[in-house]
């Protein structure tokens, strides 16, 4: 099997969702290989930022769907959400 094909098969993706009335973000989708590609494609189609961090993905991938992220990940997830929100603000300012 060539490297590129192997990389696609081993690729993982996760999706998180956070609602203000919940205690923490939770895992709402995860997949490997073709399923990972579908998650990433869906995010791109819906202008949802895709962040690449294989270590974080591997850690969160161990959770079950609808599990809240563990407290030890709050800081890194908060930093990612902050980054995403700033990107959205900049994009909105550029469009106006």
C-alpha cells in the first residue's frame, strides 16, 4: 500500500459542539478514513474551520459520541474556540 493511501486510511477526524447551557463542549462526530474525509468535507462545505492537531484528535477520538471533553482539555479547546471566533470576526469585518 502506498503512503498516500495509508495516510488516508489512518486519518481521523472529530467534530465538537458547544452550547452555552452545557458544561463543556462535547464530541458530536468522529470517523476514520473515508468517514474522516466526509466530516472534513462537511465542515468545509459549511464554512466550519478545520483545525489539524493529530495528538488532540487522537485523545478526543477515544471518547464516545455525546461525551463531554475531559476537564484537562478545557484550556486547549478554549484556545481553539477563541482562535476560531477571531477568524470569524476578521472575516465578517472584511465582508462589510
